[in-house]
């Protein structure tokens, strides 16, 4: 019976890689004690990392266990599975390291941990997205969550609030570039499914390249402003 449940959970790995950190984030935000919240968040991040790494291993090594179609815009390929594993492992290391800085966040520590887990779930959704809608929603949600973590650090350093405002401004510009880029690309490939990008882009290569360039610039803009200051 236990083996059957494990097989079932592994079949729903893409959805769990997003749902587990979101559920743990909601629970963490309700905990008053920063230390207890850190323990819960660490356990959730570890569970998510195990799910994502197992999924990536099965796909990259040619595993035979199937993945269920969830009815939502999730699609799993080798690149997406590898990306989800990298995101979840990065989130695990970040949550573990956060244990040494809980006092800097004070009573806001549980919310900082929760927003960090929400960010990891959103970016896992980006790499696992099957269409442009999931890609855009995941990117914006992940960016807002990261900005939230930076803003919560303002309790210790006022630079945190300044950094969060700059990140929000950059995110707005990024969204303004990403939307027309996705619209242009979706028009040229006759759909919003990412899987058809490789085959349908040849009909209008210049327009497709323009759309991809706008999307890339939008994501690069977000990465450029998130500098490794102490509050980040």
C-alpha cells in the first residue's frame, strides 16, 4: 500500500513541487515563533527538494514512471525538471541559511520565510510552465515574493525598503516588456503553448526573435537589479 502511495505522489511530482512550498508557506506565516517557523519552513523546503530532485532524476535518466496530466498549465521536460530541481535546492539552502539571521527580521521572520517559500514555488512554476500564461504569472509572483523578503529586512536596515521599491519598479518595467513580447511571439507561433515554439517560429523568424528578445530583456532586467547587498 505504501509503495502505491509513493508511486501516486511521484506521478504528481510537478504539481507537488509547486503546491508543497505554497502550503508550507501558508502554515509558516501562521506560526508566531521564528524558530518554530524556521523548522517548519526547512522541513517543507527539504520535502520540496526531494520531490523535485527525484522528478529530475527520473526524467533525465529515462525513468519509466509516468507523470500525470494535472489539468493545469504544467509541462515537464528535461530542462524544466532540471530547473525545478535547481530552484528547490537553492530554496532549501536559503531557508537553512536564514536560521542565522532570524533575529534581524524580528517578529517578521515567519513572513520572510513564507514569502521565500512562495518565491521558490513561483519560480518552479516558471520552469514547469506549459504556456505563456503560466510563465508570466509565475515570473511576476516570484518577483513580488522576492521583493517582499527584501522589504521585510527593512526592520534592520532601511536599505531593505529602498531595495524593495527599486525591485518593484524594475518588475513593473519587466512586466511591460514581457507582455508585448509574449503577445508578439504567441501571434507568430499561432498559440500560447511553449511546446510549439520550436516548430512554428520559422514562419516569421524576425517577429519571433523580437518577441523572444523582449522576454529575455524583461527577465534580465529583474536579475540585474537584484544585487547581492546585505538586505538581499
